[in-house]
């Protein structure tokens, strides 16, 4: 028996059994002697009485006769009387002792059950609490002497349960924060083993949490520059911040890495925490901004320089030559038109990119959009002796802004004409799916490499700068196209092959979400 009640009953049983056994042995040894002495005492008293009676009868009784009478009264020739008395004595003694033992055990069981069982219950509850089962409760009874102990252990259990709930809630909040913070996080203990990583970290480096957990940070394959930074934080035991360029899965990532020591209670060193912010988009946008400023300056400077140069030449006397005058004026007019187009496109792009820009969405027939755009681009296609090849459905209707969609198609047609050779064709086709109207514009022009495609929608980005500038383009057309399609909640896809041409595929939703 492992319970307190069982142990007490066993101990009490052994103790009382020993006491009653000893008492039985002592009584069994003393009682026969006591009986024998009592018999002898009674025999002597009887002999005296007999002697007295005989003397009253005038019969002389000497001492020898008295002793003989006493011996006869106190002795049993066969010993049967004394044996019977002793046997009965043993039976009575055994029954009395056994009954007393049983009654004592029953009383001890009742007492221990009343006082020890609550303690056993409290002990079991304490063991369950130690195992983490904070729902365990002890039995409470105001009549028990252990009621205060049971009440105290239940209060402790409830407090532990509340603390556990608070701890689990805080742990869940911390895990949620770590997993959804957006930046890669890694915590390394004082031995250099990775103890915590979040999902952005494992996604960033294409790891799995199981592969890096409890592994040395130098053995998981981190970039060398990042390992050196972690070593530096360990060595200096101070916060540090650094921007670095890392090659991750053949991609170049610009990272702002922050490292700090983790100090526990009483200044105990626990390790370091590393947080990595991906600033690749910021770096790219900063580069685009720089390129934009440089390109705008260059695009504006070229026509202004031409206008100024030819104007000065005319003022210096060339205007007296009528042929030269007309030639220079045509150049000035052409460059001023180019300057005007550039400024208009810049203003248009700025307007489109402003926050809150929207288009007027109404039921729009895409065939009408494409026919009107082709009609306005007819003079330019006639100049290069090119042709339009059309394949259009007549009933493709979407929610869109007709004027803006015409602008989109015109810009794409202008690109197709500009970068195609003479006597080639530009293909216009119109299709539909259940949810979108589909415009496809394909040319037979110079095409482009696949690596160029992601950048063609950047402002002023040119694949062939010299040829593009000579063609009169501003380099802003495709940027405007992309923004207008996005304003329609549409998408644009590009396919191209050098020397074979380029295809633009535009998807405009039939029903716009409100």
C-alpha cells in the first residue's frame, strides 16, 4: 500500500497485533500459576474449616492430619480438572484478544479513513499539479480537520491554472508576432546553436525549421558575410546594424541586418538575436528614382540643346539662307514637338500615379475601342507601308473607361509600329473568357530577350536607346499602359522573341468589384 491510509493501517495493525500477542503470551503464562495458587489457597481455607468442624466435635486433629487434608483438597490425581480449566482459559483468552484486535482494526480503519484519506487525496492532486494537470482539485469538506489543507491546495491549483492560461496566451501572442513580423528572425543561444527561427527566415533561405533547429549556425549554410556579422555580435556583446548584399538561391538580396545580445535576469548572457529586413524593393525603387531623374534630365536636355543650338545658328546669320532657315525651323519644330510630348507624358504619368486616381467604368465595347485606336494610328502605319490584320468578336463588353482603353491600345500599337520593319503586319485580335475581355496585339518587329521583359514597364527604360530616341518615343508609353490597366483591375502579359516580334496580352474584367 502506497497511500498514507494504507501505511497507517498496516503500521497500526502490526503494532496492535504485537501488543495483543505479547499480552496473550504473558497472560497464558501467568494465569495457570495464578489458578494453581488460588486452588491451593482455597484448599488450605477448606482444610482449616474442616479442622474447625472436627475440633467442635471433640476430635483431635494434629498438624500432620491437617497437611494431609489440605493436600487431598488441592490435588487432582488425574489432573483433569486443572487441564479443563486451562483449556477453557486459552479459549476465552484467544476469543477476547481476537475480538479486541478486530475491533481495534475497525476503529483504526475508520479513524485513518477520516483523517488520512484527505491527505492522500491532497497528495494525488499535488502530484497531478506537478505533472502539469492544473485542472485537478482536492475534495473539500468543512467537517474534516484537513479542510484548510484541501482549500489551500485548490487555491494553488486555480492560481497555477490561471498562470498557465496567461503563459499560453503570452506564448501564442509571441509566436504569432514572431511568425508574422515580416522580417526574418533567428535567435542563437550562448553555445552558437539556433534556438528560434520564424517562417520568413526559413522561406528566405529555403530551409526547414526542423533542419536548422538546435543546429550550430555555422553548419546550416548561411551566407559567409552573415556568419561574420553574427560572430561580430558575439564578440562585441553589443547591438549592431549593417546593410549587406547577400546571394540567396542565385538571387541578390539587399538586407538590413540587426543583431543584439539577449541578456536574462541578473545579467546572464543567453545568446544573440538576429533580425533581417529585406530592403531589396527599397534599393530598387531608389535606383529607379535615380534613373528617372537622370533620364528626365537627359531627355529634356537633348531637345532643348537642339533648339538652342539651331536658334543660335539662325541668329548668327544662317536665317538669311532661306533653305537653311526652313531646315533649321523644321528641326526646331520637331524637337519642340518632342519636348511637348515628353512633358505631356510626364504630366499624364504623374496624374495616373497620384493617390486616388480612378477611371470612369461603364459598359464598353472592346471592338469599338480597338477599331478607333487602329483608325487613329492609320497614318503612321501607312508611312511604313504596314498593314493591320484583325480578328475581333463584335460583342465583347467589359466595364471600362473607353478613352483610357483607347489610350492603352494606341500606345501598344505605336510601339508595334515603331519597332517593326516596313511592309510587315500588326495583328489585332479580340477574345473573351467567362470573366475577362482579352485583347492581343502582336507585331513582327525586333523582339527582345526574356531578361528585358520585367523592366520594359519602367519609366524611360529603353532596350535600344539610340533607335528608340530616333523614333520619337518618350520612353513613358508602357509605364502609362501598365498603370491604366491596373486602374481597370486588369493584367498584362508579354511574350517576345528576338527577331520574331512581341505579343502583348491584356485582360480586362467584365464585372468590376464595387
